[in-house]
C-alpha cells in the first residue's frame, strides 16, 4: 500500500515538473523568475537530482533536434538551489546523447547494460550543448571546486567510463562508413568537437587529487576496472589529433591505476593493510548497531525553536515543515500538540529568563500571528475524527497556568502580572479562531471561563486587499505599519502586504511614498523582527537594493535636497536590516559586488587615502568639506549637490570624517565651524550618512588613541546636536538604534583606558535606550559569557553539559505546570565559536554516554539530535550552488563557513570502523546519533502549503492534470545509479569549511558557497576557453 502511495506521489511530482518546464519554456521565463518559482514547486514535489536533470535534458515533443537555449540557464538556477549536481547533469547528457543513435543506427536506442527497458528518443544533434557543458565542467575541475569528496569522485569516474565507451562506439560507427554523406560528415565533425571538450574534462578528472585518492581505495576496484577498460579502447580513437594528451591518459591507465591494484593477488596482506581494507570496505550504512528507541522529548522541539528565534528569525515554512515531518514521521496530531507546547515554552523561557522584553515582543508575535498559520497548514493533513480544535485543546491543557494565567487568576493580588504572558492563552485562542481552527463557542470551554476579548473588527485580513488599500490611500499604509504590533492573528497578512507595497513602490519609483514608509519602518526595529517571521530578507530588501543602485537624477531635476532625503530614507531602512541582523550584501539581494549597495556595506565605513581617490572624488570631497564647514563658502549649493549623486556622497563619508577629525585635532577646524557642519549633517536629507560616520568614529576609537579626545568631542556634537528639528530627532534615534551596540563597545574600551573620563559616561547615557534595540544576531552578551565561562569545573564546557542535563531531567519528569528549563541558544553558539564544533560535539557525546548509562538514553539522544540539527543563525550558509565561474570567466572565491556540528558528526561517523577498534560503545553512539540527525535533516516531501496557489496564479500551471511518465525518469535514475545506489543527494558535494561570513563579507560572486560548480548560463559559453579543433592541448594545465 505504501509502495503504491509512494509511486503515486512520484508520478504527481513528475507531472508537476513536466508542466513547470513546459510552461517556463513556452513563456520564455526569465532565469530570475524561474529561480523564484522552482523552490515553491520543489518544496511540494521534490525529486532526486538525477530525475530533475533528466527531465530538463530530455527531448520534448516539438523539439527533438537541439537543446533549448533556456535550459542551460535554468540548470544554472537549479544548481544554485542544489536541486541538481554534476553527476546528475553528466548522466542526463549521456542518456539522451546523439552518440547513441550514431553508435546504434539500426535501433537508435541505448546499448545493452544501460538498464533501458524501452526505446528512448535521443536528440537529433546534442553535440553543441555537450561541448559547452564539458568545457564548463573542465574549468571547474581545474579550479578544484567540482570534486570535493570520494563519493562524488567515484560517481563521476563511473559516468566518465560510460562516456568513453559511448564515444568509442560512435567513432567506430563513423569509421566503418568513410564515404558517408555530407550530413554524416557534419555530424562527425560536431562529434569530434564534443569529444575534444570531453577529453579536456577527462584529463582533468584523471589528474584530480580527490579522484586519485578515491580510486586508490580498495572498494573502488570495480570503478578502476571500468576506467581502465574504457580508456584502453577510447585512447586509440583520439591519437590522431591529441597525441600529447593520449600519452598522459595512457600513463594514467598503465601506471597510476595499475599502482592502485594489490601487488600480488595471492600474497597475504600485512595486518595494517588488512585493517585499512576492512575499515574502508564497509560502508557507514552497513555498520550494525543495537537498536535503541528514541523519544520525541518535549525539550527537542523547544531547542529547535529557540535556535530558530535566537537571532534573525529563521522560521521558513518549508524548512520547519520538513523538519517536523521527519521528526514525527507524519504524525500530525503529535506534531501539532508538541509545536504549540514548545512555542509556549519558548515564550515562557524568554519572559521568566534573561531574554528581556525586546525578545518577548517578537516571541509573543510568533505565538499569536505565526503559529496559527503553521497550525492551519498542518490541519490540512488532518482527517476526522482528528481536528485542529482537539489538538489546540489538548496542548493548552498542558500549558503552565502559573506562567500563562487564566483571566480570573490575573486579578489575584498575590501574584505579579506580566503583560507578555497575561491573557496569552485567550489571545491565542482568538487568533486560532480567526484562522478557522477553533469555533468561537469553544473558546469558553477551552479557557474554563468567559472570554473578554473578541475577533478583530475588520475580520481576517487578505494580503491583496491590503495592498490595494495601501496603494490607494497612503494613510492606510502608515496605519498598517502600526498594526505590526498587534497580537490578533492578522499580522502575517500585514507583513506580506507591506513587503509587496515596498516592492511595487520601488518598481514604480514612487519615491515620496516610499520615503514615508521606509522612515516609519526604520524607526521600529522590533517590527523588523516581526516582518522576518513571515518574509525573507531578500524579498524585502532586494527591490530597495535595485532602486538604490539605479537611482539617478531626472533630466529636468529642479531641487536636489528632496532627492537626497528620499534616497537616504530608503538607505536607512536597508541599513536597519543589515546592521541589526549582521546581513551580507548577498543576504539582502545585491546583484553584483560592484553595485553601490555591495560596496557601501563592505567599504562604506572605511576611509580612503588621497591616492585611492579619483580626481572627481577629490573634487566632491573638497566641495563637501567647504560646503559643510567653511562658513564663508556659502554653504551647500545646488551646484555641489547636483554634481555629486547621493551614492558617491555616502561612499565619501568616512574619508570626510577622517579629514574632520584631523583638522579639528590640529586646530585647522574650529569648534564653531564643526558645529555648523553638524547642523547640516543632522538635517533629514543628510542624516542617514551618520550611520557610517559614527561607525567610522567608533572604529577609530580602537586604533587612534592619540586622537581619542577629539573623536569623543566630535561624537558629542553628533549625538547631541544643539539645533535639530523634531523630524530629524526621530531619524537620529533610528540612526542610533543601528550604531548603538558597536559604539558602546568602543566607548567602554576607551573608558577602560581612562575610567575617570566623565565625557564617555555622558555618551553612554545618550545611547542607553538605543542599545537594547541595536542588534539581534544571536551573539552572547558580555554578562552571559562571564556567567558561563565562570562555571565551576571547565567553565563554558561544564555550563553546556549542565544545560543538557537540565533538558533531560525536564523531559523525563513531565507535568502540567512545569516551567521549561532555562535556556539560551546563544550558549551553544558561543561554545561553537570559542571551543569549536569538534570539542562541542565531544561534550555532547560524553553527556549522551553518561545519561544513557543512567537510564535516560531515549531522551538524551533526542536532546543531542536537536542540538546538532538546530539552525545556526551566526553560521547560516548561503544557498549552496554549483556555480563554476562568473560571466567574466573568473572563478569566484568560495564563501566559507565554520564547521557545523553536523559536519563534524558526519566525519566522525564515517570513521566508525577505526573508532570501533578502540571504543566500540563510542562508535555505536556516534553512528546512532549521526543516523538520527540525518533522518531529521533529510530533504523529504515537505509540504509548502501555498506552493500550488502561487504556481497556478503566476505561471498558470495546471497542477491537477494526469501524471506523466514516471517510468522514464525512474529508469534514468536506476540506469545511472552506481554501486552506491540511486539515492545520491546533493550533500555528497562535500563539506563547506571555514569561518563563515560577517556583515561586511560581500564576495557576491560566490555567495552560494560552492560544492561542485555548475554555472551554465553565461553569455560567453566558453568563458575564455578555446573549442573544437583549435583547442591547444599542450598548453592547457588541467592538473
């Protein structure tokens, strides 16, 4: 029954993808649009990489001659999203290659042994597209990005062997008909060009160190044999036009591969060699360990949600549904109840722990506005007699009434009321009622008393209606911003509507309305947290990036200060997001490292020397210095502002302030002139520039001790200007919200040099209200670190083990009114930073072993799994892709991140046989934990509830039509699967190591992180490589 259901799901998924491809090609969908739609479809209908690549690379009705030029661009997008990988593309190209037809003209089908059950339709001429892709793969292999682990290496080696056999057969077929017609001659020439490109790739693969290491393993014997046999027949077919290369390939076959074989077949191996053969010959999946039941503890989901909400909210619907589906194996009742309980636990922990009211606001909004939407999506998978109302009732019966009191107990004078927990139960019920999860008449029964609230007067919001209202009435837009603070269940629609309004205003360049909206949002940092519960940063900020990058004066521009004011307001909102959450330029959607936004975020706080400035920049800098601080120069003139676009002005700010500090310190700038210049800078049309100005001054305090008093004085004048309007005062507060935390650190560092300096205390008092609003990155505060590191024993390591012990005890002793164990995921993040993932994993494993011996194994494994699976906001990778190189042909530097707990656990588990010889119980622990983690992190058929509606609405896809031919795609997967089986995942690309990006890391060309690369969409299809018969083999260094 399950098999039929699984097959039906695969048929539906295949049908959806076929329709998606057809619609995309018919509409000539732009790659950017395609890239935005593909995740929606994939989240609802995931398929293995080999099947997806097969669907895109196969011939279609109406076009069986050439590959559509849009397909390589779509493949580029899919590779960025990690839906395909390099072996899957090689297999798809192989399966439908014209060479099959040439090699077997009578049948026009695949040769025996390929697993093909039926005749396949091949491309009429696939050589051109094969040539292009082979050269791109060659460049990637040469740069070292394409092959990063043994599994991928062996998979590529196996498919390369098949390609060699295919080219040999096709070449032989041409050779037996030397008097062929002109059309055959043309086909032969095209095949020669494709084969030349393939030889370049083959040479790169054969001389790749990862491939060589993988082939040297004993278990690679079958692959070595296939490579050797196919090389023996293939090399002679290319000797006439690639002599030097054939020498290198023949050396690889006769020397390198031969050296990997056992010296003498009958000679017994030494003990170390036997151990190595035994260790490497047994796959991790075949490592047998005793079964141990693992519970879904209350702490597990509590840890996951804490991690997702500790910094920038990482509540992505698809990701969380995927995780819940894997964790609960489709048990929607337990999923819903535990999700509600964990959400209440997280809020209780924040309110009664040390999180503060600022965090409690976002967590309460999550509970009231996001959670009902998640439950609503889960309820679509509930079938009678199970209902959402039952799950909500059951969950609330286990919520701690001491933390979340009933209405009657709130009037008890003996208890301390808290606005973040009082009435939460009732408000949650009404929010669920708004989304149709509860009947209004049931609320009194659930609460056990008469409710005193009601549904919102305007009912349930609809995004499209709100968007239309905002575009018709700007005042409605302002009112919606204020509604972001509501706890009525409608805020999700408000967030989606405001994001859409922002995008439309940017597209239409309605800068006046945009200025008002951006100004309102930038002064409400807690509202930004709420918006990110529902929207990704790129959805909000990419339209702003595009607008700022392309901003130009109108030809008939009359006034220039309003332009600066509008530009600055938009930029200020972008900076509020980027600084608060430590976002990179690629995080926010900057399209190029050379764009203004990218340069401003990476360099906007850095001063430049005179030698680094162009003549035009020097002229602008001099103009601004005189206009701001030279009272006799006549102030800021239209000529100055009109000649210097706002983008250039903002990039000059640190250099301008460097000159100001130097001039003021040396007496060339009087305090009176400085005050006059500050009065200009705190006017609304220039005030956003103070973000990078103050950042530059804060950084200077760390390094310029001799100018410290001067910098402090300049900061005083900027932070406490003598003359400022009310509107500018509000904007200055927004600026201080952005810079308060780093400025506080700099001031306190300076204060330690001179503890008696009262001027610094005055500045810190100015920042007091802004500091709590300045950052939400998941970083630990100084006081927290001090507490953890001073724990008796091993400091932070001991504190982390105490936390795990608290989780286990809480989960082992459930009760109705038990407060969750105090927890901040910042502790784990700090441990990963200070101790490293390997040490933290060792601590986790030690605690797992100890708790298992004490009888708590079923719970502690779940706790450990949750810690490993928890999203890591400070090390959150960019969407890894397979981008080979930029359009310029340059290979981008990979964005690297620190090792994660999952990375280290995987490496430990893969070494299980070696570990088994020294510590059998530890090997079993590591493998058991690894399997549990991978099971919960596996990319499954997680539901994206709105996917179908979006696809239907935006692309007009008929997603309810009959399923297509699943058998062909599954046959491709089966035929292409090597000895490791067909379940090849994108994770086989390998580990992405490193320190992880920070806010200023703007290496946009590689923001996707790079496993094996596959950039197939450049206009220059060869990206600097020669092709065909002119390819200079001897001069190409592919090693």
